[in-house]
């Protein structure tokens, strides 16, 4: 399965459909981002080349989805 198919499977499962899904991809192409959101993802994060930026992005995701 590719990532979008995994998201669709999660959304189809009544026990998991409420879970937030964050897609992590190397692609920043608008068509890939749009297709991922269309498949049911809640957030999309492009893998940054810079490790420090990656850590900052993961912290922001944690704040959004885990620290409510």
C-alpha cells in the first residue's frame, strides 16, 4: 500500500477513523499534497532536508495533535 491507501484504510475502519493522520512525505508537489488531503489525511509534512527544521516541525505537530 502507498501512504494514501493507508490513510483510506484508516478512515474506513470504524475503530481508527477518529485518529488524526499526519502524512510525512518527501514530495512538496501541490498535486501530491491535495491528493493526500483528499484521501483523508489531517496534516501534511514535507520531510525537510535540515534536521533542526525537522525537529521544529515535529514539535509543532505534537503541539497541534497531542497537547490539547
